């Protein structure tokens, strides 16, 4: 699966994460306006969200785990911690889908109280985990490119490009393709050419 992401073109990932869900949403809204099944609509919306969430999580995995062997020996990054934080949104999102598909989601949310607080807490933990994954992936890419340990100021641009996927995929995926094929040049080599 990692090789699939490493060989993917930027436009292919963009289509999977942005275009396919938009087309499905147009179909959803046309269907919803013809019927009044609101609970079915929530299930459908969650199922639409599966594609971009799993593609993004797969992309994160392919960067962090798949490119980890490209780091120099002296650079150590905690892959176990990344894998833990990577699984948090995966589990959270899967549980949310199961709740809504079994029609327990609307009932669960309407009961309120501590249950809504639990959902909010899990959502915040999931958001933190996603930001950790963004940071880890950006740091991995820049450490491979610069062939040294990096600080946030070194990889801030990669962090924001990953965060704003719609723009970042067009810039970062070609770099990832080059790194995975072993044809990338670090910043020093690029400067030497000029």
C-alpha cells in the first residue's frame, strides 16, 4: 500500500480526497431532497467521508513509515508514538461510523449529558493526533531532504502544505515521488546547481 502512495501522482490523490466526495455530495443532496430520511443522510455523509479520511491517513502512513528508512542513521524519530497517534483518529472515526450506521448515533447524541462530553473529548484527542501526524510527516520529509535533524522553523512550510492539503498535495507529492524513487536532491545540491 505504501508503494501505491509513493507512485501516486498529485492529481490522483487530489481527485480521491476532494473531487470524488464532492460528486457524491451532489448525488446525496439530490437524493435527500427527494426523501425525508435524515438518519440515512447522516450515514451517507459519514460514508462519503470515509474516502478522504482513509486516503489522508494512508498518505500520512506512507510518508512517516514508508519513507522512514530514507532518514540518515543519526536521525531518530519515534515511529511507535506516530503509529499510536495515527490510530486514534482511525478508531474514533470508525466508532462514529458504527454508531451512526447502527442508528445509535442520533439516539446517543440526543441523550446528551456526559456522552456528548465524551464525544467532544474524543474529537479533541483525534484533532490533536492529526496535528501530531501532520508535524511528524512534515518533519520526516524535511529531515530526508536536508539529511540532518530539523527544527520546526526548517519544516514549517511542509507542515502548512500538509495541513492545507488542497494546495500542498501539488507541491509535496512530486517530492515524495522523487524521494521514494531515490532521485531527489537536497537543498544544498539544488543551490550548487546555480
